[in-house]
C-alpha cells in the first residue's frame, strides 16, 4: 500500500495512521521540507542555483540544503516504509525550462543531472553527512505531458532528453536503484513516444508510472 507526502514525525497522527494502514511505500510528491510551498523538491534543495544569479558549484555540498528534506526522509523511514523519491519540479510560474536547442538548455540539462546524482550520493552513499542505501525508487519528474502546466514550458523531447541523461548518471552511481517515470497525467501519445525512444536507444526504464484520473479512465483502458 502506497501513500504520498510527509507522514510527520514518529508518533504523529499521520505517522501512526500510515503504520496502522500498512503503508509500505511513500512518495515524496510536492514535498519541500515539512511544510512545502509547491515549487518542487529541487528548487528548494539548490536555492542558490534557482533563486540567484550567483555562480553555483553543483559539486560543492554548500550549494545544497538537505536539512528539511532529511526530516521528511527520516519521517518516512520511521514508519518502516520504502522511499519513492520524485525528482523534479511542480507547477509554478517561476519554474521554466530554457529554450530547446540553446546552450542554456544544454547546460541546464547537465545541471539537473548533476543535482540528481548528488541526491543519490546523499541518500545512498553518505555524501554531505548523508545516508546509506535509503532510496528504493527514483521517479524523474511529474506529469511532463501537461506541457506548460508542469513541464516548465518544455517540450516532450526535452523531457525525454532529461530522462535519458539523468537515468544514465544515476545508474552509473547505483545500477541497482530502480529509476523510471514519467508520472503521466494521461496524454497517451507522449507515453508512446517515450517508450519508443527508451526501446530504440536502450534507455533503462525500471518502472513506468501514470496517474489514473477518472476523466481519462476510458482513454487509458483502451490504450492498455
């Protein structure tokens, strides 16, 4: 049985409910520390990169702020659940992809991959006073098929490029970590193109995730 969002500290009502219900996997969806502001994990994890014009060294531990996210991970582990880590951003007018085909996009793609790698390093390899063998599933982004609403103004191809690059970096660190996506909202041609590229280029896809909204039920049933 799965759930998402922070269960709260051990002994809290939500944490007790997770345990009583037998929740054994918790997704870090829309978590930005214990309160959350809707921007998505990475925007608050590397604030200097997204909120300032300063040059940021993404290999330097001081560029990252894991404090609040560590609390959430601790809360999940205290319930005995596995961690289903969602890497990405949420719907917010401040969150934008650079234009496809530009030097800015190429650099942004590499920077996002570096961030993903250091998240894995922190939670699986102890980097920056971190944890060991904590992550179980690593989901890349959320509902990128909704275009401007979620994918930060990016294109479907940009998402596929992001997935390809990020999964390669993550698997180079930990081949056993299960990596997948796309947490689709239900745009089926997006899924088909994603599958085709993964198959054509032998891109690892350990699991495929989608959101079964009622209004898209018939569409998804016919697709499956």
